[in-house]
C-alpha cells in the first residue's frame, strides 16, 4: 500500500509538470468517466459526475495516505489503498486495463486512477474534515515532537507495530515505514507502547521521521505492481529482507506475523526485553 512518502511523491508529481509535461493544478475538470462506479465512496456515482464537472483544481496536498485536491466548490479525496496509482495522460492515449476512474481536463488530458485490486476510493465532499477527522497527527509536522509522541504512547497499552499502523494514532505510516522506523529506534515490534522509557520514546520519534524522510528522498518504494518510480526499496534496512544480514550487526533479519501483517526486524538490535546497562 502506498504510504506517506509514496503519496507525497504522487502529489508533488501532480503539482508540477509530470509525464505529459503539464501540472494538474490550474486545470479545469470537464467530465468524469467511471469505468467502475464503486470507486466513488461519496456522493453517488451520478452525483459525482455532475458535481465535479467544471471545477478547477486549485491546489494538491496530502493528509496521511489521502491525496487532497482542492477544487472550486468541493474537495476531492483519493485513497489509493492496496494497489492504486495516479498518473496524468493524454486523453487520446490508450487505456490500461485497470484505469477505472478518469477525470478529463479542458486541456485534453486525464487524471487516471489505476487500481488492479479495486480497493481504492474517491470522495467529493464540501468539507474534507468529515472524512479526515479521525486521522492522527502528521509525523513530519513541526508541532509533532517527542513529547507529543510520548503522551500518545502513554494513553495506549498496545504493541508498537500495530499501534504505528493505526491511522488514528499517526497518519501516513504503513507496514514498510513502521518496520524501518522500529529498526532505526532499536525497538522490538512487540514492545508495549506504554512501557517505553523517555530515551526510547525519543529514539522512536527520531526514527519515524528519519525513515519517512529517507523514503521521501528516494521518492518512495516500488514493490510488486504498487506505485511507480521510487527507489527506496534499494535502501531497506529490514523490510522484505528475511534472512539477509542486518546492516548494523549482521544478524539475519527475521520475519514474524504481528496482527496478520508481515513484520521484519533484527533480533539482536531489537530485543524484546531491553538489555540492562
């Protein structure tokens, strides 16, 4: 699933000239083609087609894993889920098999939502808060410091890995960046959130931000059919590296299931029981 760095990279590509040499910002949407109407979560597909027509794209941003497109009268929210991707293409360019939702612009280009597994969703709403209200803080926000993280950790009695994946706890982190951050912080994914020391909390805060920034520098990760053009997969420390040596100590990386999610860690660098000093 595209996570914060991948979604932010897509947002940036749409803000500037992309593959077709034309940014989406400033474009007017003239109509929509819904090849799979269930992509539209809100409003109805018919209302979506009527309401999106004639609106100009004023700005493109991101909140958690959501792409946020500010239009003249509404906000367009897109969640890519497991396999979604967005790209600009000339309207006369051949469709790909899984191009399911197309937004046609006045300049003769499309914004195409490609989604092989059909888990993605689109909202067109007057108030984005109605969809985004439950999201936790942005981990790269300057206001999100170690003290804020510590207070949030203390309110939960959960294992670290599932908590980091909870979008109401922190927005934008998924399986890849949770594993990478926990390795950087030298914390086992099954540690109890409310039992971290102040030093461990500070390490986790710093590691989350470092992992996400590294992902952003490399334009996200490209794995399987999800997302295109990123290079962060070439810099993974533990994710999807089962049996390979830890880049810090050389111990083989282990894979376990945590909440039915593949979880990768170094048993030496990330002990379940903190070592006494």
